[in-house]
C-alpha cells in the first residue's frame, strides 16, 4: 500500500472512551433512523448506514421534499450539522447531555428547516432499549477521546476501500452500521444462503434474514463494549464452513474465536506494526481467502490491481 503515507495510528484505550462511545452510539442511532426513514430501501439495509467523512461521520445526501439534506457528526469542531441543498444550515454542539435532550434539539432544528420526519424512537441492538425521549440520564462526551476514535476510523478506512477494490463481485460500501456501531465491508459469493437462524436484540428477524439472504465474507472494526472491552478488527463468513476457523491467516497475532465464530485481530496489534495499513490489509485478504477456500467461492471474483502500483 505504497500510495498511503505511514501515519501514526492513535492509541485507543477502551476505559478512556467507553462512555463517550456509548453516548455517540445512541446519538448515531437517532441520526441513522432519520436516514432509514427518508431513504429508499437498498438491499441488506445499505440505505441506513453512516460513512466516514473528512471530519467525522455523515449520512450522505438524503432525499426530501425540497431536494436533499445531510446530517454530519463533526468530531473536529464537535457539532452535528444539518445542511440542505437550498443553502439552509443548522448546527448542534456536541457535549455531555442526555439522549432525550439531544433528540429534542435535533428534531426541533429539523422542524425549523421544514424537514418532516418521524422515526421509531427506540434503540436497536441495545438492551435495555430505553426510548430516546425517555432517556434522561446525563451522558458523557469527551471531545478528545471521540477525536482519537475518529482519527483511527479515518486511517483504517482507506484500507477497507483498497480491499473493496480488489473484488469484482457484489460488494457493499464501506459503511458504519449504527446498530452495533461497527465499520464494515461485505463481499458476496452470489449464491443464496440458508435462512438466517440467529437472533439480535431489538431488531426484527426479517431484517436479519434479508441481510444474510446470500453467502457473505464480511470484515470490520468494532470499538468494543463492557463484555469485550477492547477495539478489534474482525472477519467472518456466513454460513460458516466447518474448516473456516482452522485456516492459516495473517498476521500471526490474529486468531479464531470459537465463541464469536470469527477471526479477530486487536487494534493495538495493528497500531504497533511497522506498517499498520499493510498489516490490516493482510488480515482482510487472508481471512477472505479462508472463507473463499472453505466455502468454494469462485476464483473469478477477485482482481489483481498490482499493475496500478508499477
């Protein structure tokens, strides 16, 4: 990955950022649900996600009666910015506050901009799922810690983009799912998959069945939670071939978690590597090959881009 300069990846300490991430996770769900409500359906719920931007996270353009609008979570100036194609703009400062307070102000600003939208006001993939308007507990927001996490996301995203470019089959955008708050990329074999039998808290079964309607190899980054308190990269296959977890992968520190059913690589291992971007790319490539080999994916789905580097 010679086209990317060797930049120092920030240290991420879960105990330092956990409360801030928990807050932003809930705020992002409110914003993501606005995109979900206003954007036409796209397969596998790709229409609901957020994207890494030059300053934080963004919905990208969302259609409405007067054209398009966009909601950005800016982790440089620490504000949420609503902007419209007609030149309208509103900003909400990010600071420690309750989810209910953030929810009320966001919708008040949308109303002022004549953007009408009503969402299902209950979090997904979170238990307990307190309705946003009733979540009056004071929540923490540390701008330094959120900026560090965004810096890490901004440095890893080009690796995801490069890995995505090496596949000519169906492949998702590089996007952040606000349900679990993970950055993800998914490749598809093109073949239907067995009906999904798993469960996720506070998410309709039909959504998961459609998301996993076809065979996938998926990779991503997750900042962790209280039961798994460390940031990690992951890679899994659905359905999971019996020999998937026994395949050799790189780097040597990567391992297969039988409990999670996926390969894991700690963010810290990547950060400490002499070439973090290339180390992460090795992980994505090798775990995909483990999936493709054990599930008998077609070799015609990958493409060689080495000629671009000559």
